């Protein structure tokens, strides 16, 4: 790492799994969530605490499986999403889910707003 550089470029990957079960009076719900993510060529001017990424992207693949069990039956559901954020130097970042739904992610507060279809 060059301490004299005026910008920091980040590339990296991460994966995580969450598994839990909730037991209620009428049955149980088990959930398994798997997420993999990658930051690709994310560039931030130094000091990074004072700036937003000027370019690059983040990509996440999410898979969630839920199993409901109650009384005499059960139900399994599966959801999957591919999410891409494209950094642009501002705190308002375009976020696209499954190449279909468009949102704006506010990096300051984490709020996500749906972009109406035009």
C-alpha cells in the first residue's frame, strides 16, 4: 500500500451464512441465508472517512430458503437476488436488483428508495 497515494482502491470478496429457527405456539420457521459479495475497483479519495467512492461497484448474491412447519403440514420457499451498486462519488448510489428493480441507496443513512419506472 502506498501511503503517499491520494486514493485507495479496494477489490475483495466476502461470504457469510445465517441459519436460525424460531419456535412458536403454532409451529416453527427455519431460515438459511447465504450471501456472497464482491467489491470491484472501488476508488475512494483519501481520507476515505471524508469522501464517497468515486467509481467501482459492489455485487452481492443472496439466497434465502425458509421452511415453515405447523400442524399437519409444511411449506418451503426459496428467494434469490443479485444486487449491484455502482459508486459515483456521491452519497446517493444506484442499486439494481435482478436487473429489474432500480433503487437509490443513501450511503449516509442506509435508506433505500425505489426509482419509479419511466
